[in-house]
């Protein structure tokens, strides 16, 4: 995908194999670009030599993204030659998943020491190790370093890194964001880190410690950071077993008057309904709090009812509530409906993967229809819904013009339900821009009606509504933990999986079924893509890119998916403009190579026919 803005001169290319002629063409364009993004473009160290020259000769270049390329240590050495030139003005450098080792850290240290313009460094998903990051910390301690954001997720760090990090924090008042998620730090190291953060002069705004081996033992120290760092607005400690006792300690800091927290991510933290009393106090009294994720915690109906009572408090300013997979049923829906009819601030509600049923959603719709309700995004995937509730949902779609995003995936709506939903789309008053219907089967007759619906809409680069039909390739998710077979009835929750390097996945999956046993891919299409196969269309393959990242690098949390994927990206952020050919290119990137034919000739042909059918629509 190639997006070039002639106004700001931004080059944005993803998932493209670079031929020599194509690369030469792009080099000419890069000479005047302010931003260059070349993610997943199969770049190597030889390309970095050219990029080094661009950095040196283009003083307007301020942002360079080279994620998911095999640059290696040699490639980074080339880049750093350009970064060290006096004419370099680069401010943001992204080198995530570029096959770097600790050897790259020495050259990057030189850049940090000598390049005051550099404010962001993203080097996650590289095997830098503790020794390598200690070298980076030496560069940070240089007075010339003005780094503001440091991303070190999946860098194979251990507890031994904390002493070096604390020393760097003491000397770096400019640092605002620190991400250490998915490193095996443990409680002792996190406690030491938090004590360093309290003493440091930096005004930290973001701290991510997901999947760092934290338990309730660390929560008192994290609470102290919340009390003492009024600048901290974004805290994520998801995928840590802090439990109810740990949450109670965190809330002591969160409730402190000096705490100005805005985003709080507590997904998969072993919380129960017992935590909801503290969470309710937080929601009802902390007016700065606008977003909270409680995904995959066993809150149950009783806990949700307490949260809803807090949402009704006039002091509550919460805008996003994520309660997917929290053990909820229809029993809590009356309380949710009451909260929706009272709270004017809530705009995003993710309540999927709960057994709400038709009766529960009917109750929700009563609150959604209230004039006070301003919900923009509603996710009801896998909630045991049928066609029985679709007429009411259709009424909400037509009546509530604030509703722009609706997910009904994994529900057996059948033809009757899909027809009711799509009838609402025909109404001029319906403002739904993203309707997601993943894994819902309908007949060829309904298929024809959906095509006619798209054709009835006026032509534009992004013709509303964005009705996304999913071409999916399903098989095994090769997670290191919680690995299990994926079926049509059971799909993986992205926040549960830490997946291995793509090469390992690719190698393992050629052993069984070369056509059907590769990772799950979501490719979301609008009918404009399906109908105009060889013309520019509103197909979003950003969802493919992020799902690839998710499986390749194990990005934890729906927050990662929400920020980067076509699945949940906001309309103004959506990457688009490609054609049906990209489906084939995207799918080929995932096919094991070389393909090993197994089974009978008849079975091989069946697999090929299935693949052809899925790719060609």
C-alpha cells in the first residue's frame, strides 16, 4: 500500500516487496519527505545504506519507520552514520522487530549521545537483552540526549536492567513515556523501578508494564508512583496477576488528589466482583479518568452492576469502558441500560463475549435510545444474539445518529437478522460507518441484497456505510501459552497470546496442513472493493498488518489492536486505497514456503479449491 501526501510529503508504504526499479523510484521521492514509513517491505542492510544518505541530505525528514524488516545490526550501523551527521533532524525512529541484537546498541548509544533532535526511540521486539539496553541507558545519560519516549517491549530484559534504567531516569527529566511490557522483570525489579521513578525528576506521562510478572506485592510501589507523579496519565498493568488485593493497593494511589490518571488498563489481572467496589469509587470520583479496560476479568453481573451505579454519578467522566469476556449475562443489562440513559459522556462500550442474549440486548437498547446516551462505538460480538433482537438494533441504528460503529460478529443472526440490520443501513438517518459481521453466514439471496445495497450508495473514496465482510484464513494460533486449535466457533482473544517469531510459526505449520493450518488473518473489505476488483477502493488492509504484527510479535491487549488495526481504527485514521490484488499478495505472505503437499491427490485439490474460493471471493 502506497500513500503519498503531496501537501506534507509523507511516504507510507506497507507490505511491499521492493524491486530495484521501485526502490530507485522511491529514493527520489524520499529526498523531500518529512515522514517515511516502510513497514514490512523486506528491506535489508543494503537498503539502509541508501536510507543513511537520505537522512544526511534531507533536513526536513523528522520521522522514520522501518518496523518488521530484516535490517540486522549491519543495517542499523548504516542508518546511524546518517543519524550522526550535523544536518540530521530526525525526531522519531521506529525499528521494531528488525532482527537487532545487543551489537546495535553501541551505535544507537552514539546517536542518543550526539543527536539532541531525537525524541522517540522504538526498538521493541528485538533481542537487545539486558546488556544491550544497559548500553542504551549510557547514551540516555548524556546531557545532549533529549529523549521523550522509549519503547522496549519484548526485548528479553531481566531484573538486572533496573539499576541502569533508574540511573538514566535520574538524569533524564525530558522522558515522558516508558514501555517495558512483556519482559520478565518480576516484583523485585518493578519495586526498584518504581522507587526510582518516584525519585526521578522526569514528568512521566505513560508507563506500560504489561506481562512483567507483577503480583500484588508490587502494587504498593506502583501506587506510590501514582501519588507522586501527577504527570502520569496512562498506566497499563494488564496480564499481571495482581488480584483483588493488588487492585485495592493501586486504588489508594489512583484515588489520591494529585493523581491525574486518564487511561487505566487492567485486562486479565485476576480481578473479581470484589474489586468493583474500589473501581466504582474510582469511576465515580476521579473526573480525569476517561478510559478503563477490564477485559477478561471475572467481574460477573454483581460487579457490573456496581460499575453501572458509578457511571450514573454526575462526577463520572468515563468515555470508554471495555468489559469483554467478564462473565456477564442478561441479569446486568437493566443496570447497564440505566447507566446509558444517565451518562452523557460514555462513547465506547465493548461488552462482547458475554452471554447477554436477545433479552439482554433488548434492555440495552432501551438505554441506547435515551436522549442522554451518546454511544458512538458498540461491540456485541459473541453475545448469543439471534435475529430476534435485530429489529430493535435496527431501530437504534436509524434513531441514534451518534452511533458510527457496531460489531455483531460471532452471533447466529442468519438471513432474517442480517436483512433487518441492512435495511437500517438503507435509511438516510442511519450514520453507522463501520458494521462488522465476522463469521456470520447468510444465503446467496442475502448476498445479492448486500451487493445491491452497496450499489445504491453514492460513489466516493469512502462510501458510507463501511460494511465489512471478512475473508478469513483460519487455522492454529501458535501461541507460546494458551495455544489451542482455532475453529469457527472458537477464535483466539488477541490479548491472550504471546506468539513466537514468524519463522518458527511458519516452520511448525508446514508439518500438518500447508493450506489450512496457518495463523488467523482478518481482512476487512467493503463491497466497493469486492465490486471494483481492479480499481482503487476502500479496502483496509491495516487490519491485516496489525493481525500479522499480533501473531508475529505478540502485541498484548486490545489497546494495541484498537490503535493500529482496521478492526477498530477510527474512520479518519483508516488506511485505504488498494485493490483486490492485495488480497492475493497478503495471503501469499502468510502461505508456508515452500508448500509441502501432503495427503491424497484428491485432498490436495480440495485444499487448493478452498483457498482459491476464499481468495477470489
